[in-house]
């Protein structure tokens, strides 16, 4: 009784077979079928090869949320060279609450403003990369994925011994400020605290020595990550007048970067530039110097590097192989059917009159379609 039930179950399962086996004696191989098979297998191999590279590639996913961190400090990384002697200039930060931030983290280093040939070549290369980034914003994803692996973005040291006097001042280092809008500026004279803000001792400096031509080698906010280029890196401005003001209006966006190489909390920013000559006689008021007014966005960007799951790669691979196999089989059958009909028409045209050729061809079409002979 059990054997009978088992036999019925096996017969029922056999009836559900969606892949019936055809005996080899009923299978006929042709040259056209072999050619189509070779083309199909070649297409499968090529598409599978390209799909593997798609599987290995990664992409950046951008998400936006409200920044809820208001207590932490914001780090400002600075490396600026001004074409004035260090004893004549001072740099500090004044936030929105008129609070002067201590600039103890900044160093003043006497240097030569003109770059050496190797430094000038590096600077031109950096400017070319910046121009490409402004035109092709998708290149930023490449920088995110290749952080910690690219060349350093800092200006290389001079390879020659300068003989000319040190006529410039390199201001570099970092500051920690509260996460509110502020103003980082470099102007004439050292900064001194004041009950209502601060002031600069500029009375002892002659106007003829004013020269705020400058070069921004690096300016970033948050954790400093090697390999990441910022919008102002490589910016060089030459002053056309002694009393000239350079203004940079910066909008900072907090950014969490998570890639397979690094995970860091940093900040991106966009900038708008403006420069003008200070001339009180024509109504252009202000103070000569370099002013960077920054504001912090309330939105935070999460940049995450993602990868295609392995199961999705298998599904796409099966779709490629099955799709090509089915499509080539249908096309081969359709072409073979059309060839049989055309060949049948020509054969009937040789032995039959032209008046009956259409009817005979129709019979040939029916017999070919239903697999009968006539």
C-alpha cells in the first residue's frame, strides 16, 4: 500500500515537470544553430564580465537630516600666505556674539611670496583640478572614494635656498570656534581685546606697506582629511591697490563621511568672493584686509559609500544569461521559419505554374507550421 502511494506521488511529481527531456535521437544539430550558440555564449561572457566590474564598483549615497549637535566646537584649518611682513599683520576670529576667539593655534612664519618652479607647477595642477571640479561635480564622488590614497593637498616645501628677503607671512594652524556664524579676518596690526569686541594696532603701520595679495593654500572646516580638495584651496589674489578689501562669504555644511577607507566628521562649504578698493572719498568704506565671513547650515549631509549586494549580482547575472538564451532561441526559430517559407516558395515556383504557386506556398506554410508533409 505504501509502495502504491509512493508510486502515485512520483507520477504526480513527474507530471509537474516543466523541463521535459527530449531524447537525443529526436535532436537535430545545424550549422546555423551552432553559429547562433557561439554568438550567444560570447555575448553572455562579455556581459557577465562587465557585470562583474559593475558589482565591484561603489557609489556614494547622500542623505540629509537636521544637525542636532550644537555643543561641539568647530575646527578651522588655515594655511594662508599674505604678501606682508608678519609684524604688520594679525589674524583672529570674531563670532556673531562679538566674542573674540583666541588665535593661539595660529603660527606666523616669514616666507617668500613668490613660489619656486616646482611649487608653481604644483599650484597650476591644483588650479586645473579645481576648474574640473567646478565643471564636473560628479568628480567629488571620486575624491570621496579615494581619500587617504591620493597625493597630499598641502603646498610642497621649496626645493631651493632663497636669496631674496622674506617679504611675506605664512599664517597656518587651526582654531576652535563655537558653531555660530563668525568672521575670520587678516588685517593690519595685531589684535588686542576690547570690551566691545576687539581692535587692531594699525596706527604705526604705513599705508605704503599695505599689500593684501594672498594665496590660500588650504582652508577647511572640521576634521582635516588628506586627499579632499576644498573650494578655496589654491586661490591666489593679487592686490591692485594698497587699500583693498577681499571678502569671502562661506556657507558651511556639516558632513558625515563613511567610506570603506575612512569614517570622519568633516564639513563642506560653498563660497562667494568679492573684492573692492577702499576709498572713503567715493563712498567705498571699510577696512583693508582679508575677511572670511562664515555661516553654518542647520542641515547635515551623510555621505555613505555603498556596494551592490552579492544576491543582487547573482539575480542580474541570471537575468543576463537567461534573457540572452531565450531571445537568441526565439530569433533563431523565427529566422529559420522565414527561411523555410521562402525556400518552399522558390521550390514550388520551379515545378508548378505561377497561377497556383500561391496556393501551393500556402500549403507549404501550413505543413511547415504544423510539422506535416504534403
